[in-house]
C-alpha cells in the first residue's frame, strides 16, 4: 500500500503534467518549482486531499473566507514574470505561503505580504515546515505594498482585483512588472503591468477567473 507521502508526490506530478503543461506552462525552472514544492503543506489540514486538484481551496482569514488561486493560473503568472536569480519579488496576498514558496525557487529574494498577524504566522509556519527560509512574511494592507523593502523587479497579485493603486506601480524598478488577475468571474484576465518611466504599459496575458484579493477598493487607482 503506498504511503501518504508517495501518494502526494504522485498527485503533484499529475498536477504538473495534467494541469500546468496543457495550460502552456513550459519553462523548465517553473515546472521544477511546482514539482518540488509540496502544496499539501500549504492547504488547511482538512483540505489536504484537494491539494493537487484544479480547484480554488478555501482558507479562513478570521471571519472571511478566502481562496487559493488555481495552480495552473499561478504557474502561468509566475512564468510571465520573467524572473531571474537576482530578482526581488513582492508577493501580495501570499495567503498560506504557497506562492511565496514557488517564487523562492526562482528568484533571489521574496517579500510576502498578508493582512494580519495570524495570516503571517500561518504562512511563516508552513514555509518553515517546507524548509524554506528565504521568504520574509510581513503584515500590512495589501494595496499599500511594502515600499520600504522595494523597489521590486516583480509584484505578484495573489488574487483578482478591480483596481491597481498607483502606489503599487511606483514600487517597481524601471521595467519591473506587476502580474495578476484583473476583473472577476468570466470577465477576469491576467495581465502584465510594466513600469516605463513615470508611466506603465498593460499587456493582457490570458483569461483568468480568480478569487478576489481584499483591500483594493481604492479611489487613488487606475482602472482597466
């Protein structure tokens, strides 16, 4: 009878082969990161059987239910960021820390941002269980980013937003990018927002129905 660990490993391989590869995720180091990082560590204990499913897994954030983005959408966004080993990345809305764990295998430094001390501790504990010590998980309003740790080569949004604050774009290096889903439901689309001097360029990437990221209902934002 296969062990639970072997079963999870097999499921992880199937996730990469059956979800990521058919969704045009082809970059070797991205695929390797998803094969290496055990997603089951980063989901609630009572949802671990769903860890490698093509589903948005619910995670309690106090009285609010949030959801983890689907693996294939996360993988395409990470691939689109064009990361290198020298990249400094801000992971906005890291939730349980899974996206930060993936990013840690692809870039030099990851700053992860969550909304409360409880969420920070949850992500930090999961990252520690996965033997990852290159991610700093910090607390703060998601839409504010974390300017004191910037500028960033890339900012990853861990859920769908209707608006992206100018202050977040301002935390990018020249030619840095924000990657994330804009819009909700069937109208959602992942985009790349590239900083260009004092302006920005928006490039649509792929259709993406993703869970909402809290805290982005702001007036000082541009809309798409």
